[in-house]
C-alpha cells in the first residue's frame, strides 16, 4: 500500500481557482482521498525527496494538462442502449418520449446494471469524476434499480449522486407516460425514504448522495411535487427535475395549471438552493433573476438541446444573475453520447451563435463543468485543485497531433483543439480509475460486448419498428 500519489512536474496545472491560476512545472501530492499540497516549480526539491521515499505512486506529468475532474449534472444511464434508433433520430421531445416510453417499459435489472457501467465508463474516460443520474422508470420488478446503480458506481469508482425519479401520472390521468411505467405515490415516497436512509452520506468527501426527482411537470401530480419538497427538506436532500425544456411544456403548464412552468414549480415549493433543474431553455428574464436570487441551479445540456431541436438555454444571462449552472450530457438517447469533454466544448460553442462570440469564454465553461457542477451535486470539496479538497483530478496528454500549435493556452487547448476526448488519467477520490487511457476498474471490452448484446435483445424483444 502506498501513502498516496505524486503527480510530478506537470506541463500545466490548472487550479480553477478564482484567479484562474495555471502553474507550469508544478507537482501535486495526494494522500488518501485528499489533495495534500501543491508544489510549485521552485519547491521541486521537496517533491523529489518525497518521490525518492518510495512511499508514493509516481505519475510523470511532463506532457500533461492537470485539472480538476468534471462534474456531470444530468443523465439517464438506462437510455444508453436506446441510442441512435433510426425512427427517433429526427423527432421532437414529446414524440421522441412517447415512442421511447414503450421500449423503456421493458427495463430490467441486467439492462440497468450494464447501462450504468457503460455510462460511468464513458464518463470516466472523458474526464468526469462525479455524476448524477436521473432514473425515473420503475416497471414491475424494478424496485432495486437505484441499488444496482450504486453498486455499479462503486465498481467504477465514480462519485455518484443518485436521484430517485418518479412518474405517477400516466396517459389516463392526463400525463404523457403509459400506465406500465408509473407507480403509486405511496410506493414512490416509501422508496425515497429507504434510499436516503441506506445511501445518503454527508461526510466531507462523500461518494454517495441521494436526491428526489419527480420526472417532470407532465408526468407527476402537483401533490407528489409538494410532498416531495416537504420530505426532501425534512431529510435535507436535494431535489431535481426537468423544467422548461420545450415550448410544448410551456403550453402544457399554461393549459393544465394556468401557470408558466417556473411559477408552477414555485407554487409547489420547488424553488430554492436545494433545487436544480435540467435544461431551463424557456425561462424569461424575471424567472432567471428569481432563480439567481434563490440559488436554484441548472443542468445545461447543449448537445441534447440541439439534438432534439429544443433550443439554446440563456446561460450567459443565468451566469450574470448568479444562477449556478452545471454542464450535463443528458440521457444518452438524446445526445447520443456520454462524452463529458465533448459537452464542455459544445457549451463553449453554442452560445457564440445565439449571444455573440464573447458570451462564453473558455474559463466560464470550465467553472461550470467543475465548480458549479460540484456545488449543484453537493460534492463541495470537488471542482478545484487546492489543499484539503477531494482528490478528483484528470490529466490530458497534450503531446499529440490534436494539440499541435494549440499550446499557447494549455487549459483552453482541450476545448478549442483535440479530437480524442479520452483522458490520460482519471483519479477519483484518490484512486486511479483511468491509467494511460485505460479504464482500470472494469473491463471495457466486457461493457462493449454485454451492452451490444442487451441493446439487440431489447429491440428484438419489443419488435419495435425502428425504421424511420
Ligand atoms: Zn433528461
């Protein structure tokens, strides 16, 4: 057993502190699951002595950019096996959902286990050290899906904030999902309590948290939203849902509740620092201001929003009003990827079209991808390199053709240049989960083989018409 890890002599080390410090030739000492000390170039003698002690695992970072790991603030892991189905390639959100609900109704234990491993593997390999998942489909027999996810997250070694999603309002009650995937509100609340008691950990560098996450205003009842808010606040856990993703949702809320989505959510107790919404594209200026004042967070999912033609969220305005905005790959059937660095690049590019080329500087993207994400998921010791913070570190090897000529600004080079988003190293909670580009905690080949086998089984079993 070694005492920890020394990342030695980094080509560039981006701390992502308030001053955007990027150190040249610095080293990093990790002990246990914590960052112990940053050694500047001038202090390299000290780190040489420690390295010579033989008590630490040494990583040579001479060609590497070292930075805090990314935090993914919204996902639906189970969707991995329904990526890129031809029929759903060009559908808008509501049609896409209605077609896919029938497939997702077949969800089973094996599907949840391997899709979780696939999502976490892809996330880890593309720079993510902490993630959430919004799981809201619980057909009969699926009562332990979240437990399965926690077990998979432990195997991969990812910091994981699970959300206990829910759907209680099916077609017959004016909602969108079919009857077979909704649960009674009593069952939902009992399971929320069970999961919080079993997994929610509030220790300093917690690896496990639980939030409560009814799926959306059009798949649960106002009563469930209200009860969820009350219960979450009693238990001091966070709340999450989809909000303001499309114009159709605006129309739905105005028709059914006579309120715009944000007003409706406020009426059921769903605004505050303990809430984060996915998407938030169709929010007006007054709503953004309110969300900023109350510290309500947003998971920004630019690829999914472009993929479904939903729109571009007004993120620069949100940041200006103090809204915590994290970045998220969203469910893999609407991206259709869990490429975390790719999502940061998308966030860099998309706003330049809508609000001007200077509206989204690279540093703002990194702040969202790391610190804001960590704050939203309540992993408050992640997202920055500093002594005492969690040892969640990623490294990119810049000594390759994709970065040639782009090293004038090493941190931003991975957003503006590069075609391979695979990290060289991913260290999460002081443990190496990716080494030299290889996932160390699980066999990547077995994920590929089992995943493709299950994806094929799902489509065959359903006999769904996957053609366009
Ligand atoms: Zn989503």
